[in-house]
C-alpha cells in the first residue's frame, strides 16, 4: 500500500494455516434453489475446493448469501479444533498446541480473505451491511480464544520451555508470537476485566466500520458539475475527457463532473485556472466526513481513540501507541517522535522556500493575492515548469498503464527470473481485473497475480495489495499464493490507453513490490507468509521496488510514447527527477503532519473524550504546520488509523523508506540487476516473510544497519 491500507486487514481470529477441513454435513447446505435448475439444493461453494485451476476462488459462483454461513461454519470449525487442543491429555507441546492452533481454521481464513478482499475492492451494499453484522461476531470469536484461560495455560507451558525445546527459528518465532497474541489479547486479565475487554473490542470494531462507511458515503456524495467550458481552462485534454465520461455515467450529458477521488481531484487542483473552483474542490476534500450530519466522523473517532486508551490501560500499557509499538521495529513512540523531529525542520524549511517561490510568481503577475492551500499544487506545477522546463503532462504519453505493467514484469524477470503469462480464462471478480500466471525461473508455478487498476465508485480509495490465498505448505508441497494489486487509476476513455503520471507509475511498481513479497514467500507456516511482518517494515520491500521504475535500462524497455513508440528521452527523465525534488518540502511536510497527528491521537494517556476539531487544531499548531499545507489526512477521513491497521503506525512509510533507500544502495553499488544482490534480497528477505526477526534479516542482507542519508538525499533534504 502506498496511499492507503491496508495492506490487508481482516478479523481473522488467529494467523491460521491449512488443517484438514471438517466433514460437510447436510445442515451446511443452503436451502435456496437455483433459478437455472429448480429443485436442486445449492451447496455453499466455500465448503469444498473451488475446482478451478490452482483452486482460484470461483467468484462467479459466490453469492452474498454464501458468506455468513461460511463464516459461521468456519468459526465452528475453529471452535471444535481448539476444543481438541484443550481436551488433549498429553502435556502441552509445540506440535499439539502451537501448531494445532496455527492450523485450526482453514475455512475461516478461506472465506475471510475473499470477503474482505471484496469488501475493499468490489463491495455491494449487501456486503457492506454484512461486514457490520460480522464485526461483533468475529470480535467475540477472537476473544473466545485469547481469553480462554485453559488454552492460555497450555500456550504458556510451551512458552516457558522455549529454551529447551530445540525449535528452529521459524518455530521459535511462531511460539513467541502466539504467546504475545494471548498476553496482548487479554489472557492475563481477571474475569471482570476480560468482559470489559470484550466489550471494548466489539465497540471498536463496529465504530471503525462505521467510520470507513462514512468516508465512502461523503466522498461519493460530492461532485463538482461544470456546464461552462470556460471553467475548464488549464485542464489537460485527458482530464477533460475523463470528466466528460464521469458526467455521462451520472446522467449529465454535455457537462463535466469532477470528484474528490484522487484521479480527479489532484489533476484538477494542479491544472485548473479557475481559483474559485479549486477552492470548492479543496474544501470538499479536506472536510470529508466533517459536516455535522449523519456521516460526520468527529465523535466516532474521539470515541475510538478513547476506547483504545482504555484497552491499553487494561493490558498495562501507558497508551495505545505503546501497546502498538511493542510489536514494531520502532519499539516505542519516543523513537518515532525522535525521527520525526530530525526530519521536520529540514522539510518545513524546504516547504517554506517552495512557498516563497510560488508567492513570488503570484506577485509578479497581474493578480495579487496571498497563496492559499488550494493554490499550492497549481502554482507548484507552474514554478516547476518555469524552473525545470518540465510539466508532468510531458511524461504521461510515455507511461501507458499497459507498458508500465510490462516494465514491472521485465524488472521481476531480470531480478528473480520470473515470467508472467496472462490468463483470460481464469476466474475474476470484475471485468477490469487482469490475471497472470507467474512462473519461477525453473518453470514452476510461483503464484497467481491479479491487477485491478481502475477507479470505481464503490471501491475503497488508495492503493493496496492483498492475498486471496496466502502461500502455504500442504503435504510438504508449496501451495502458490493468489495476490491482487488494487489501485484507483483513471479508466480508459473511448478506447484510448490509460496514461500515468510519473508518481502513478511509481505507485504501480510500489504495489507490485508488495505482490512480490507475497509471491516469493516460501515459509513453513501460513501465519508467517508474505507480508506478515511488522507494519513499520512491510512497506520497505515495496519502496525498494519503486527504484527500478526510473532506471534508464528499465525505462528503455517500457517507457515508449503511446503514439510514436519513441523511448522516453533521458533528458526528459532527468528533468522529471530534478523537478520531482522541487515539491518534496510539501510532500514530506503533509506526510509528517499526518504522522504526528496520528501519534498525538494515540499517545493519549487518559480516556477523556476529545473535541476532535480542537484536538487536531492544537496538534497542528504544536508542530508548527503552515496554513498553506494541510496534513495529508485530516482526522475525520484518516482511514489508515481509525478504520484500518495503521493506528499509531502511519510513521511506517518514512520508517520503512529509510530501509528502502539504504537497501537500494546495495544494488547501485553492485549493479541494479546484479544476480548475487538480487538473490540475497530474495532469499534473505522476501522469501522469509515473517519467519525471522525483520531487522536481523535486513542486516543479513545489507551487512549493517540502515543509514538515513540516502533517504534525505532522495528527497532533496540535504
């Protein structure tokens, strides 16, 4: 994920593997009759193997009514398997307790990965409603495990023997993670506090879902309708064409519609000459879920923050941030604040310099006004064009989506020997999805990769990667993962290819880095597969993967002009890279401001309900944020931290970027496609998933701890 998410966060109760599924009983069958074949009893497709190539989920067979029975049976299957652990009279061991729990709920994992993948990428109102119904059910089932004292005593008995069990590194880590999951899940609480803990978990899960729904509802509610062609002045033709198509889809033929979805919002704010309309768009974007109506999130988020403090206190932590960072590589909030305080002065100074340059341009024109937040992207683009003779419209013809996908495949082939075969015959959940069979260098099937690239009204905003099946081992054989990249790019118009900005092309490479982390995974235990690593480490491999997008050798393979086929001139690439550093003050400050806001919310040490607007205002004032730059996300639409897995963790991007920038130095030192370096990155890092200590894996690859200097250089902050 680059702009949003989750990677992928579900309410899977444990990190689960691939135990034998319990027998299907007649009661498991849904009694609905199919319209095509009246009289036949329809069997829930989740209850059996899919019967497709590589057992890819057969999305066409899934009905919304299948999910709840599958979840219910999956929870029951898990309960029975956990009971078998409890009833085992043999002394607790790694195999009869830890491994048995690892393998306790294959059906629950199967349905969860499909359901939550669809909830984010392709939801219907029925799926959205069901997610709210499921939240308390799954929260309760999870608590039934972690608050079971008898089960915890078995786990603890194994944990207490860990030094004498002669476990390998992956087993040792699985044991330690399982024990921590119980201790952090309330196992040490008394009965009264356990019930309180259950209530808090249930409430947070429900509030988080409502928070997410409010953002989507408020985002979709706004549209800027333009009926005067003069108001389109400054906008590129492709952006106008997209607005025309959007208007047509909404029954507004002959008009132009812009939304606050990123593919519409950012180009409008960058190119539209009409300052009043830019202000309208800016105010709509920065007030999402903040209108004191049924979709307002202020009270919701304050309640979530308060309840997280209450839960942390129950478990013996000072704050939610302390609770979260115990399992992160940062270890404690103070370490993150220290890093942010090192970066903030240089970033803010650079942003102020950028502001001064833009104000000077305004002052030299016929219009005289003070630069405002809704002017920033517009005048940053103009200063960039004047200073570097560059506009990102110059590069877009060279970055068609299709060619960019070819470029990322070329890179994966050169680095790891992977090949990609598009398969139009395999199941997909939406016509936009493209599916590829991925082969390793020895010809074996490594995994299935899906790409879902285009914006849709029902799709969650942002960009992310998630698995429909994690890499696992079955009968000693590796089962290939199924992973999807989901983005929100503008869809093709009138048969013309989707063209990407430099940043969008980078995002395509970034998200594919997450997909590679999944596909190259080769671990024994499913809970350690792929991106099952700390949140402040998970972005690191994907940020490394971005670097190849700008390498001349890679650009020569895919960055071809959409009309002439000409390879992008290196002089234009150099201009783009130089110009890209111009607005890094803005980019870094808006990100760091959101990061500090996240930490401020989650470093609270009391449960007092805050006035969200006043709290945010005080936080931004304390950090010294200038008026012309808002935080990347304001509290009311900060989905990462209030409805996803990044609470007290939005810092993870910059934390991981330090690793990413330093790691790519190894490729620069030895050659960007050096086989030994690529093999080390694959086999010492990517293939290991979460089976080893992440920072030790990094040191094994790099031979040292990461240096912050490459990051500062890449952002022009030195």
